[in-house]
C-alpha cells in the first residue's frame, strides 16, 4: 500500500495553533493523509503548555514532536511522562522527563516509528550525538516505517543526517528554522528528505514574530520578550508517500495553506 504521511512545520503561538485547528483536518482529507506529525515546540511562543498540546491533538495530529524550547514551559514535564504521543528529542539526557522515540499503530496494523532528534551545530551543545543516538535507536526498532524529525539549525547537519539514515528510515525532515526549503527529494536508497518544513503561524513576520522585535535585536536594542506577529497565517507541511511493500518513499510533496 501507499502510506501518506503529513509532517507539519513548527506551530508558532496562539495564532498558529488556531490556524492549525481550522485547517489541518481539511488538508488531511484533501491529501488522503493517514498519519500526521506536528512540531509543536513554539505553540507557546517558546515552549508548549499541556493545553496547547491537547489542542494540537484535537486539531488532528497523531504525534507531536518538540525541540530546543521543550523546557521553556516546565509545566509540560508531567505531560511528557504521561503521554506517549508527544516526543522531546531523544538525544536529551535520560535524566529529563519524556521520551524521544515511539512506535504507533497505523493503518492495516502498520507499526509506525517516530524519532525526534536535535542538532548540535549552533545550538546548546549539551546534547548527545544525534547520529549515534539514531544508530542505537534504529538497531532496536521493530517498526515497519520510521519517520524522523531532526530539529536543527545548520542545513549541513540536516543534510548529513539525511544521507546517514538513507535507506534505514522512510522519511526525514528538518524543523527549527521556520523557513520552508525547496529541496524535497528522494535519496538514492529510498528515504524521503527535506531540509526544513517551514512553520505554521503568522505569514507576515520574521520566523513568526513581529518584524520590529527581530529588527531590534539586530540593531542592538534592549532584549524584548518576543511576541507572535499579527495578520494572516499560513501552514507549511510536506506529504511523504511511502510504499510499505518496498519500504521506500515514492513522492515528496510540499503542502501549503495560506490566508
């Protein structure tokens, strides 16, 4: 069978969450989506609260992935322990709550594995090596299909992870930089890859926040608490079509909703 997976870019603030809630189900229906992964680490601006995670699930997400802002809202800690369907990066230390890998039931009894990882280039370096963590996790995997959200700053690190896992996972996408890239492709051994999904949130913004606040930072102004921008929103996502017989990705299609 051909399995259609939707990966949705970082949800930014209440506006992004509202937009997701209003549009995700219609997008899933339009593209015959059978499994959906949403990055939610910016749902609270920086971090995510339990009520926001509940709203993302209510909108139609099967799994939520997080990233470097996981601990900006410590209220999520118990939620991460109690809910197997929300993943913080697997290469955080084992001393923090939650998990970074899960296997979930898909259509026709398929076992769908989702791995959340965080990069180390230009990020807080207090993480384990994402490449070796991926290797260890996949050695123990009994999933039929494996999906990877690699939350990283450097495009080179994301690209290297794609090539490192080519043929061992069915789809790998980047998150964190909030800018959709145009390099959706199928790597030589059958892994669907894109450097960054983009974001779900205010379209007239700098990475989802008010342009004046972003500009203030580059002009050397006093630090400010970032606020999501006003105006129309968008949703950036990618649909990966996977042949479950050959365990290879057969199509990578960008999906965008705006206005």
